[in-house]
C-alpha cells in the first residue's frame, strides 16, 4: 500500500505540492537553529524535499481523475510537467549550494522561495480552471520577484527585482483582464465548460477576440516572447546566477503548460485565429532573440536572449495546434531543462569562484578546467540542434510539427535561426579552446554542482541517443489535453 492510498483522493492529487510546501516550511524553521556555516545543509534539505515530491508524483501514476471541483487534473499531461518541474528544482538546488554560501545569499529564503515557485508551477501544469492557473502563475511570479533581488547589496540585483516586479504586475493585470472577459462571456472559469459554451456560439466575437489577445499578451510576457521580452535581459543579468538558471526553464515551462491547457482545452473554437498569432510571435521571437544574442558580451545576457529564442522555437509547436505540435513542445521542454540547466551549472561554477560574468572570462577554460569546458560545449551543441543530442530531436519534432501544420516558413525559420545561433555559442567555445589564458588557475566547484552537471550531460545524451521511451512519454502526455 503506497502513501497516496492513505490520503483522501483530493489530497493525494496534490501530494507533490503538499510535500514541497512542507519542505519549504521546514527549511524556514530549521534555519532558526542553524549556525551560518550550517546553512549550507539547507540546499541538501531542499533537494531532499524535491526528491520526495518526485516520489509522490510516481504514486499518482495510473490514478487519473479530476479533483477539487474538477479544477485539478491528475493525467499524463500533468504528471509529465510535474516531473520536469521537479527535475528543474532539484538541479537548481544542487547547483546553487556553493554559490549561495560564497555570495552571502540568505539560504533559507532562497530555498523556501525556490520551492514555493515550484509549487506554483505544479499547479499550472495540473489545472483545468482559469482561477487555479492564475493562482499558480502568481505564486511563481511573486516568488520569482523576490528571488531576483536576493543579492541585497548588489544594485544590479535590486534593479532586476524592481524591473521584473513592475513589468510582471502590468502583465498580470493584462492577463487577469483577459481571463475576466472570458468569464464574463462564458459564466465559468472551467476550461472544459468554456470550450462547450463557445461552441454554442452565443457570445460576442469582438469581445472574445479581445479576451484572447489580452490572454496571449499576459502569457507572452511571462515567457519573454517578443515584443514582451524587454525585462528578461536585465532580470537575468542582475539576479543571482542559480536564480537566472531557474528563470530560464522553470517559470517559463509552467506558463507553456498553462498556454497549452488554456488554448487547446478552453479555446479550440478560436484555433484558426490564435494559431496565426502564435506563429507570428514564434518567428519574431526566435529571430530577435538570436540576432540580439550575437553582440552580447555578458554571458547571462547572452543566455537571456538565447532563452528568448528558444521560447520562439516552442511557440512553433503551439502554433501548429496539433498532437504532434503539443508533443514537440513537451519533448523540447524536457530536453531544454537538461541542456540549459547544465550550461548554467558551468556558468554558476565560474561565477562562484571568480570572474565569470563576461564572455571573456571563459578564455582558456579548456586548460583551466577541461571538464567544465567540454560539458558546456556539449550543452551548446544541443542548443544549436546538432545530433546526436536531445536538442536535435527536439528541433526536428518542432520542424515536423510546423510542416504538418502548413507552416513551411516557420520550419525554414527554425533552420535559419539555428544557424544564426552558432555565432554566439561559438564565441564562447572559441574563447575556451582557442585563446590562451593569462591565468591558469583551475576553477573549483562543489561535489553537488558536479552531480548536477553529470545529470545534465546524461540527460542531454540519453534523450538524444535513446529517444524511444521519451517520445512515448511525451506522446502520452500530449494526447490528453485535446479539444
């Protein structure tokens, strides 16, 4: 008998969220009795909490259903996203331990907020109701605003938090206005019922289109889609490096889960209209992201624009509006979690031990720390989309979804933008391998960070070389939120 059977079904459905909430609370309580040196253990406590939450996800496999007034779903889609989000939280917890200690980041607040933001992401992945989606989004967003400003004595961190908060508050208002219009038109916040009421056709089409535009704009900010992306480079640069790593995958993945639920499950009647908007957003987002990244000199700003470009790739799958498109989004998010967090683990290692904020700081890294240089190269290769990495298969699925959806121009845009991205990734690789360093001091890193790197390398290669189980998993998840 597993632990889930001892709980009422409603609580078993949100057991991972409950576990993370308990872990965050325990971190804050335990911190009261720890010495400054002992606070390093809070990172391992956070990691343990995430692992227990992952085990809670496993107990929900095969227990599909809808709970809490049909607002929370336990299905393959929700379980997929919960697993990915917990992997992200686990890797960030491991990567951050040395950085938090070295830079004086308040450990208890950092890990409690990290777990709280993850709870919001889990709610977004499993919600079938607009209110729960919004609550999950705001829980993640508010935690993220504070995380961005945890380097209290760094003006750039303060600036990042303020810009993120002000822009985020505006975007939340825009999104909430769009959701309120949907409620006014359909008299419900439940996605299934919204879809049924819209099929009847007794709603004002202009108001419905306005609601759709506002919802797309609100979500577009959260994923840093162009032209809603201006906050991202400053927030990524000023935030603590492990927080930047979390921003680039975690909250963004949660919003993509919310977008898929909202538009595929709630607004299928408007698919011809929103698909075209997402297609245009995909094109300009990937193009602006890649072109702007070419002239960046700060590594985190470069990765911010890279993240914007990858959001553009993911939007292609949403624009396709098909089962293959949804599967491509899920598969690419899984691959991106490993390769992007792996890259940020290397960036965190350099930023922890010494100068590591600028691309020039990577000069001669292959001679100073070959392991870090080669792993970062592997992650960049995957981000470009070169076989046999996970990134290659992810882009291949997105390419196929674009062709299937009749978007030949989007498929070509993926290929062209992947070629453009070689320029800025190669700039870092060239510094690591082809430029002699003035300082040959090895870059030290913690055992926990090395463990995160190993997981990133294994995930990036395993998904690329042994894709079958992952394709089956993402197909199963994508097959459920259908209209």
